[in-house]
C-alpha cells in the first residue's frame, strides 16, 4: 500500500513540474514526516506503539510584489499540499489522504540558509474511524471525513538556484469538530526532511516594491454570526445546533495586520434540551441560562489580499461556562473578504472557525460577518 501511494505521488509531480517550468516562482516541495501520535488526553483508549509516517507534496507560488501585501508580509509563498499519512496502526486508524491550502511565511534568510513557517487548513479522508463493534478503541475520530490542520517549521539550505534541502518539524491535526462523536482528534508531531525544486526561480531584479500609503483609519468594529452542529454523547446520539455571535473592537497595525478585543456569545441547544428532558433544570429560563456561555477574547489577524488568517485566545466570564474545568479557549479561522462597500467602508466576510480547549476541538463552525 505504501509503495502504490508513493508511486501515485510521483506521477502527480509530472504535470506540476511541466507547469512550474514555464511559471516564475513556482516550486514543487516534497516532505517526509516521521513522528508518533500524541495522546493528548487520558480519555483516549488506544495504545500508541508504532511510528507514523507521512508524505507531502506542496505546489507553491512565491510572491514577489505584484500586490502591496506581498511586500508587507516579506514576500511569502502560497501553496496547496497533497498529504498521505500512515498513522501507525492500520487496524485502528488506517491511512489518511488530504489536501490543504497553505501559506508559508519567511522567518529569516542569510546567504544560502533560510527558515520559514507553514500554516495549512484543509480536509482529509481517514480510512478507519470509531465503530462500537469493529473498532471500539479508536475513540479519536467518529467520522471518515475530517478537518486537516498543519503547522510546519523548516530550516533550508539552498544547494543552487533551483534546488533546496529542508529539515524541520511539523504538527498535524485531524478532527471533525465534534460534529460526530467520539472526537478527541488525532495529533501527530513529527520531524521532517524534504526537497524543493524551483525550475524558474525569482531573481532580485524581479522583485516589485511599492510605496505603502499610511492608514487613514486605525480603529474599527468587527462582528460575526456562526453556526456549528454538535453530536450529543454517546456516539450516534442526536445533533444539536451551536449558535455563536461575536462583537469586537479592531485596531489596525497596518493594512495587513489587525488586533481585536471582543465578546463571544454562545448558545448550546444540546445543554438546553438535555437539561429539560432529564429534569436537570427547574425551569425553561434556568435551562436557557445554563446553555449560554460568554467569553472575552483577544485576536490577531493577518490579511493576505481577500483572505484573512485569524487566531484568538479567550476566557469565560464567571458563571457563564457550561464546560466545567475549562477556562481558556482558542479559535483559529480562515476568512474570505468580499469587496468593500459604503462609507465608511464595510467589508462582509465568510468564515470557517475551529474552536478548541487545549488541543481538543469543541466545534467547527461556519459564519458570516462584517468589518467596519
């Protein structure tokens, strides 16, 4: 199975290399990941005895200044990665195949040595999932289709203008956001080694620079409404909506980076319904209050043209936390911004949000919002 998968990856490279030969700044980067599943909670039932191995092909495009944000973010790369992962135990986890659009930020570059950090978010098919009869130990994933989140740091050495070797470390996360239980998720830290081939590299004279205009308005507002569905325990239980609303003040460091301070409102219909059916609450008003959660947060967002990469850390207000034992939460998101309208300029956006406590996902939500 491993040989057939690697052979398929090799033949996938052929048309990509042909296209890269004609286009400036296009690279094909291959990476081998070797690691082991990390048991991030004692609730995971399975043993971790074998190493995991993955193969990644990333088709990247180096930015060199056609738009001003390229320069402001130190000329990053955008890419699309194809992943194949053998998760260590075929009977428990099987194998994962995924695709993840990504962005690669340069960290430093000196002489022939450079470093970068890659963020990716996509979708993966994992061949084995929880089954109460045939696979009861795999309580990490309740579905075959999962969100795929990737983080990778690399140190590179430029052998010549076209070839580069990379060493680094990666962290790969598979989860369905608790839309189908069980869902503790699979986390794989790994060491990496790879090669990058750029048939038509960008030269220093190709770089386009811009005169960056100062911001005319630094303060603004952002608001969004999101919807997630969570399955009620045990596995196979009913799914209930999870409603989210957020309001934040925005401070713009530049046209490509913004800091937000705000308030999250969440309403978990499952808590309300379950409490009423089990007589856990004395009244409907008490059930609604218990199903409501409020949190305050700080967030940072990088704007890559029409795409925003968003990260948030928050804490719950006293008395508004129906997940006992957790006080901090995180969200990562990808947002797509529509063209601005009106005065002052308002930009509507679509968002995909993954919320977690530590590294255990609570929900995966989609939403709409507006930024003033």
